[in-house]
C-alpha cells in the first residue's frame, strides 16, 4: 500500500497485478512500527520488514522483473541479517515460520518481494487503525473494518489486484481457529479495499489512503460484528 518511509518508516502495506515492476509511493509521514505485534512481537523484525519494503519500492521504478525484485529482496534480507546466514535472513529470524500460515509461507517463498510489500502494508494498516480507533473497536468493530480495508487498498497499489487478493485470501483461509463469521467479515472488508485499489490506481499519499478508506467505513460500506451478527460499519469508535 504506500511508502512507509522516505529516506508501513507495512502494516501490509503490508500487499496487486504486478506487471513486473512495483510502483513507488510518495510518503507524507514517517510510520512507526510500535504496533508490529499484529504480525510480530519483535520491533527489530518490524523495522527490518519496513526497511526492506521501502528499498524495494525505491528500486521498483527501474523496471525490474519480478525475478530481479525477488533477488533484490534476498540480497536486502541477507545484508540485514545479523548472522549473515541467508536461510535465517529469509525467515526473518523465525518470523516467517512462526507468524505466517502455510499458505502465506508458500507465497513468500515464491514471490518474496511482493510478499514483503504485503506484510509491510499490513503493519502500516495496523498503525493507522490503532491511531484512529479506540482499542475496543479494533476487533470486530469499525477499526477492524478500517484495518482490513486499507491493508488491501495499499497492497493493490504496491503489487497489483491479483496478488493482493491472493495474499489476503491466503491470510484468511490459511489461518485456523478463526470463527466463520469473522472470516466472512474480513473477506468482505478485504474486498472493499481491493476495489478501492482497483478504482484508485494512482493513490500515493498516506492521507488519501486514509481518507478514502474512512469514507467507506463511515458511509456503512464495510462490515462489523455486533451482538454476534454481521452489521454495517458506521462512523463511531474513533479516538
């Protein structure tokens, strides 16, 4: 979704039809990784994800193929690995093995650059949701809807519609133990974000991502869960 630093400092970004290059974004603000626990409890790993994703964005304007971007991602991970062990670097010191489900890990292994951008968009989405919404609205409330929507919105801009959907579907269907009603809600909100990205392919500024996403949540276009049932989103729950 979004350039997380200039010169998320993903979530995703954290993560689409990558026409063999990934567009760079202009950054308005510097996003922190204080809420990296949505993906990992280790802020060092969070910073590594952000830094690698930013460098991939900066290099994407050079027209690199996906294979070249994957090679660059591997190189960046290797450079940033304290141990110097590339296998450890690829796993981000255990993050990939411990935090991603099997479907996400397969995508990460085969499309490392795009996967890292999707992850970084997820980190950025979490930061934005936590900044805007009260804690009690971050699970199944409007903050949850906002996070999933802006995550997918950003992924489409970074890596294209097809891979963004592939990644978010892998996240939802590959994670066990998630109640069916929550999966239904998340998939719906992911779809709203995917469509935002498809309809607004030139979105670049952080404020634009947040504004367009907030309009969808406030306008009742996303889903939440109230009293154990699916409900439409609204403008409540903000800090």
